[in-house]
């Protein structure tokens, strides 16, 4: 028996949904039948469309402004009748060693990657709590929050906090609202060259992943759509790793074992969501 994902009649907001991972999520939700609003600081260069030609609506939004977020979600509710799915995707960071960072720079990274999803979730709850069907909130986390993250320390700390936040909200807001986290590894987007170089660099980095490549934004989107739907109606407080098997342990190469792909150097990864201001 085929298991389909049907989000018909659902209204979803994807923060940072105009490019990269966010656009992949928006496309997948559209394919599943949802009405999708991509909320971001900048409009997309071209409409974000699903396979059926339906496009995501665009709402200009700086997720770091809680008043703007509340107003945006109220407009979505008034225009479409509900807010059923929130994907807290907006985030990102420049590469900078912590000793070379100012307190203001690190605070901005934490504000974008932890505080903003918290305030957005609160604003979404204010709408979802009045809906008979409740809602689903999905945090877009990162493997940077589960391991040391040199060069992206504040980002890693924020993503670790985001995962804990989701587990707590899942308990506090049950049974009406489900809250889960997708823990992403490296994703091949239109901005991958900023982190990994040219095509050869991207391929070399991909070989460090057990599955031998980086994820695509649409693959992330398909998992997100599945988690948002009724097939996962008993899933809340979960952290689902979408990282291709993670990273090859360094001790294997030190010991000379041939298990898995050969190592290569690389720069620290972000999931290429909505970039943080430098």
C-alpha cells in the first residue's frame, strides 16, 4: 500500500523560504497540496513553484522583529483562514573563529538562529491554539548543534538550543501542537560555492559523507512534508537526522582502515538557510 503525503487544505509558512533549503521545503509542501507562504527579508528572484505550477506566496519579513512576525502570521490567518504548519528555516552564519568575533556578532547569530525561531513559534502558537486541528511546528536544526563547530561556534550553540527548545515545546504544547526538529547535514544549494568552492570541491566534500554526496533542498523538503502531515500524527519532540550518515570518524583514517570513502579537507558547513548579517 502506497503511503501518500496529503497536505491539502493546510496553510504553511516557511521562514527563509525563498532560496536554498527553504525553497526546497516550500516546493515539497506545495507538491503535497499545501498553501505555502515564503516569509523572508528578500523576495525570490523567481517564484518558488511546485511541480503542479502552484507558487508560494511571498511575505516580506525579518524574523528577528517579533512584532513583524506576529503581524505576518495574523495576515496569513486572515487571508487564508488558518496557519497549520510553521517551518522555522531562516538562519545561517558566516565562518569566523570565536576569538575573532565581537560579542555583537555572536549575539546576532544567536538571535537569528535561536531567539527568532522561539518568538516565531510563540506567534504561531497564538494562532494554532484557537484552531480545532492545532498545528505542526518544525525547527530546521543542524549537525553543528550536535558536535564541535569550530568557526561557527555561536551557530552550533544556537542550533543545540533550538533542538532542546523543540523538545520542551512539544511537552508544553501537547496535545494540540506538535513540535519537531530536522537535524540537517550538508546541503547542495545555489550558495554551496561560498562554503565548498567549485564543483570539484563540492564533490570532494560529498565524498566525506557515508552516502557519498550532499543532500538536495528538495530531499530535505520531502522529509519536512512527511513530518508535517498526518502520517506523523504521533511524532512530537523528535529530532530526525537528515545527514547522509553523518561524518566519517577521523580515527578510521588515522588507523589506516579502508572502511568508507577517503577523507578530504573542507570548511565547516551551514545548511544555507537565510544568511545571517555579518
